[in-house]
């Protein structure tokens, strides 16, 4: 490894933080805690001074690549710029230092922010009500499917436990359906990369709980037959679930609620730029149509017009229950709220407009050298595959690793599963034309290298602190923690 | 428009390259009848200065711990956050990165998680830990599902002294999976171990015990481990990692899975989130552990490095056969915990634990001297304890709040049979003087210092 492990830098007796001296009469913990409950073996934690800890993590950070480092066209992840104000608002004492169980009178600002955010998200989604409780997209999906099952059960239709999922869907969709105790029926895509209506009609029925759909889908294509799809599912008594991972394409242009979706989730860490944190914390609010509102997780946060104050409402007999402790990843909500305030309705629409403009521009540039499995325009992201070469073709993994040498974060690779060797590219709206041009030039150069010197691709990356890592060995002989010799 | 770089000229060039005459053409695939025919009814869009003022206005409507004295815990704890934690989290190479799918340019996040996993294993006495979960409640729920899968059994026994909101979350997660939940009664402030024999049958996948439990008392985990192991089930221990500097680890006591809320390790209260669910287990269950896991490997030149590993467990590979659907977790919060633990070290952590212990015991003794206040339970506790009062808790808390003190949680909210019971929390943050202030205002001797 490039940097020694923090445990290997540790020197017994060093310390990075000191407490004030104890100011109450000391009772001996040794005596107070019965021996069998007491810790006997001291945990092996790092022992370092503050400066050593600060240097360690500063050096680790320098081994990372973030949106602040450069272009990050990771498809379906919407790695747009994260405004700095977002970090500062979440750190305001009035938000970061409030206890979740304070009297409601003392957190009126926090509750007002949450109620307003619910309203904003409902307007963007075309939905009637929102819950902010889910902590991430997949958590929102689970919440959504549990809502749908509770709705069917309330209609006396317990048997509806089949979830229909297109073969282009995110892996979280089928995994969520399974977690919600449902069975999965996969729907094939047609030649245009959209849901195959004939196949859909064949499988809908009395056991259909829902169809889960991303629109635009993971190929970056708008499901143009969405109205027919919605009619087919609704006529069979099923509901429509909208995976909001790709909402960045259509804000202000079209709304899932108007397309016929009954339940949606948004990824605030994607579309609303909160940021992603290297793997979270995210936030996955869920919106529903009126008929599903009684089932939302409790407590619900509302404005009490009579008393003119915001409050929690736990009196929800039909609620699916809690999906986490407290009320959601609140700090993330503050950031999304601020982002929406700054962009406004017009700005959000323009963000989508520019996201789609950037994607189509980059697609056009790349289609000179790369294969485009689905012809035509795209929305906010698109799929290309590496060109055929004399050798028979380069692998997507090689293209991705070679991009690292040129200072770019690679696109999402090998997804969606229905396209072999897929490179899934989402430039986002915050990138300028020069960056897109530079990226396209590098991609062209890599295609050329593939012809002339394929070995340089197979061996890539060459410029990173470490070269290609052996994932097979990691899985075969797992070393998942450090141990003292 | 903020954050958008396109000049008019660039836009023209780009449209020309694409071969369309307007941006609207790019949206021509959306059927006309589905297009929103009006502007979104949202705020108009504010400058940074205006947005800051508006958000700050909302923040100022809240009372924060800098303005009142906090004696409430119940799953969210005010501890000291060393300044270096926030500064290091503010490194944007950490917070603007995605999940480390490309290990060659993500060694920072990957190594930090590997080190975090090591610290969690050390604290819990477990063989392996994952990269984090959403929070303590969801980690607990997924641990229960993990036990159901591992044992092929369909019942979960959970102590009634597990955090009520965790139990509610557990119920939500298990309901549609057809898993039956058996709630274990309490006795003397602890989970009633005597009444277990009939309940822990050989169809129970796991028993879930929180220690310190919701009332602050330390449970005898070993006893539960023995009982459930006799029946071939697992023990899931839910614990506060901060207490594990002084308390025996769940691993030592025979737990098979350890989960809990890691907020106490350097994360702010933040109105309940983002927090940190941690999850660790005995090595033999590693392939059932949900979530991201970082492992060590070598690069092409034989140099050591880190990758996300055992991904065959996960949703993006196994889809509907995955044990969990989790994708994004709480990576940055795990980083905060790792930094916190590195700054404190074993001595620092032990000292924080000891101070929480001593200050809460000091407060308990003083409160017990007040007329009308008694201590219903004798079980050892860590930093939270229950008092029984003659006066209604609402009146006491009202008096305290008016004096700038957030008093204890009225346990009647979750346990209707408990009338006039308050759960108090005293961490290392409270000084002797502040504890005495609590007691004085409580007893009506003083009106306190702070008035809102």
C-alpha cells in the first residue's frame, strides 16, 4: 500500500486527544462494574498524536479522486458539482447540535425545513406526499415496495406479491423486491431498449404488486410508451414504482406523477447534489399519490394550521411503521433544501436541460470511435461500447483503466447487463464544453492505442499510485482487517 | 444560473454538433401530453447570500446544545467531537467521491474503511465488520434477516429493552418476510432471563439483546449466548461502541453478530442523522454479512492495496438473490468514527467511558437524595439510568426546560405501564456544576441560569 496503515504508525503511549480532568468524586469503575461485565482485553486502537492522525488522513485523501478533483462521468450516479454552501449549512449549530428528542417547540426551524422540502419534492415529482425517512436510494425502494404491499393488503389483495422489473434495471430493484418478500418477474427490453409491451401484457395479472421502472431508463432512453405501460399495469390492479436515480434528466420537463407512477424515490445525493460522501450518507425520500399516503412511515411531519406550528404526527394506524430510527438523514436534507433554494424551479429545469445537452454532445463526439448500441438521441446518460479492433476488440475494463492514466474517472462499466461491454456515461450539467472535448479526445486516443499498442491498455493504469488490483485474490483469500503480528 | 458553465455561443456550437436546432428537440422523445406545461412552483432561485440567510433563519429557530444543557440520550448522545474530525471530513477528496468502484484512484476511502473495519472488530471482539449501515436500527433489522437466512429458522426473539424505535424498524423489515417476532419481558431493569426457557425453542433464529439496554442497564450477554446457543440459534448484541472501552466486548461474551449505533464516535446529534450503523460478526458468517466490505489484495506489481470485495454477496451482482439491497451506506460517517477512534486511542476511549460512568453515577446519587425521587433498579448502568418520581415527569421537564435544561425521557411514552419514570443521560460533556444545577432546578431550589 502507498501509505502505511494507521495501526502500523501507532506507538504505545501516544495520544491525539485529551479530556478535561474528572471533576466529580471518582468512584472506581473497577469496583463498580461486576468483573464479568468489565473489559479485560484493551482494544488495539491506533495511538498517535493529533498531527500524526491529521497527516495520515490528509495523505489518504490525496489518494482519492472526487468531483472536486476532476470529471466523474459515472453513469446513473449523477456526479455533479457539490456547492460548498451545502457543507456549511449542515454544520450550522442550529441543525447539527439539536437532539432528535427535543421538544417540538424548540425545533420549529428544522421541522419547517423538512415540511418545505417535502412540498418541493412533491412538486418536482408530481406526487401528493413525501416521507424523508429513508437513508438512501435502496432504502427508499424498500420503503416504497412496503407501501405498495400495505396498500394492496388494505384492499384485501394480499396475494399481490409479484414485482415486474425490466432487464435493464439497477440491481437494487430486484434485491429490494426480494427483501420486501416479493417474487421477481423480469421483463425483457425491446429492440429500442425500452420495455417490451407484449412481454409486459403476458405477465401482468391478479398477482402483480408493482412494476419498478427507471425513466429515463439505464440506457439513458426515455420510455416513450410509459402511458401505455401505466395503463397496462393499472388495469391489472398493480401499481407503478419510479426509481428516481435518473431524475436529473427531466426535472421541470416531465413528472413521474403525471406519467402514472404511484410511488417514487429520489436520491438526494445524486440529483440534489448533497454530495455522495465516498459511499454515503445519502438520502432516499419517497413520494406517493394520495391513496398511499395513510401508509407512509411514521412519524409524519406536518404543519398544524390550527396551532400554527410544525409537529410530528404518529397517529397513523395504517402506517407501514418506521424504516429507521428518528426521521432520516437530516443533515443531508438540509443540503438538498439549500440546493433547491438556490436553483429554484427555473434552475432545476435548466440543470436537466444542460445535463441532456452535455450527454448528447458527448455521445456525438464519442460515436466517431465507439459503438452506440441504441441509435438516436439520449437523455442525461448513454451507453457506448469499445470499437472492434484487429485483435478482435478491446475490453471495457481496459478502456476504464486507461482513462485513469489520463486523469479522468471512468464511466460506470459492465452495466446495464443487457449490453455486453457497456460503458455508461453521465457527464452531468456542471461540466463545461472544454472538459467534454478533452474527455472525448482522450477516448479517441484510447481507441487508437487499442489498434496500435493494445498492450498499453491491458497493463493500464500506469500513472496511478497502484496499478490494477487483483480482485480475485481479495475474494478468494479475504483479508478484511489488520491484525497485530 | 449557478453552477452551469454554458455560454450562449458554446450552447450553439454543441447543438450544431449534435445536429439539432434547439434544446427542446432533445426532449422531443417525451410525449407531449406528459410534458409539464407550466413552470415548477418552487422558490425563484436565490443567490448564495440569500440562500444562506434563509437557511440560517431556520437554523436560528432551533435551540441547540450550545444554548441548553442536555441530559437526554435515548439513542442519540452528546459527546465531544475533537475539532480535527470535522476538519478531516471536510477534505473534499473524501466527501465528493463516489463509492470506491475504481480502487486505483480510491485507495484513500478504501484504506480508511479497512482501518475502520479493524477498529470495529477490535471494539466488538468480532472477526469481521462491514463498511457501515444506515443506522443502528436498520443494522439491527438486517442482522435479524441475516440470522434468519443463516439458520433457516423463522422466529426472532427481541428484548423489550431494545430501543423502541429499533424494534419498530425491525417489525417493519420482518413483517413482509413472514418472520415472527417474540418480545422478551423485562424484570428489574434487565431482560427477564428467567422467563426465557420456554421461549427460546429450536425454531428461534436469534435473540436480540441491547447492552447497555434502552434503560442504560448492562445486560449479562453471556447468559443469553449460552441459552440461545443451546438451541442452535444466534445471539445478536446491539451495543454502544463508546461503552466498549470499559465494557466487555460482545465477542468475548459469546455474541455471533454485533450491531449498533456509532453516532457516539464523533458524530454530531444532527437531529437524528446522518448516523452510523455498524455491523460485525463471527468470521464464519462473513459471506452472509450485508453491505460493502473492503479487503486487502495486491496490484499487478505485487504491491499491497485495497478493494471492495466479496461482491458476489451484493445486489449489483446477485440481484434478487442478494442477502440485502443496500448500496450507498454511511461511508463518511464511518470515516468520522475511524478518525475519532484514532484521535482518542485506547486510553482516550477508556477515559471517555469512565467519565460517562462516573458523572452519571454522581448525578444518580444526587438525584436520589431529592424528596420524591427514587431509583427503581439496582442493575449496573453505563451512562443512562432510570429514576422514579412522585411528581409528573412533564412538570419536572417543564421546570428544567424553562431553566435551559433538557431533562430525561418520560418512559411512559414507550412503556405505558411505567408511570412517572424518567430516563436520564449524563455523558462526559456535563460538568459537576451542571449536574448540580440539574439537581437544584429539579428540586426547586434554584431557577437555573439560562432562560430562553
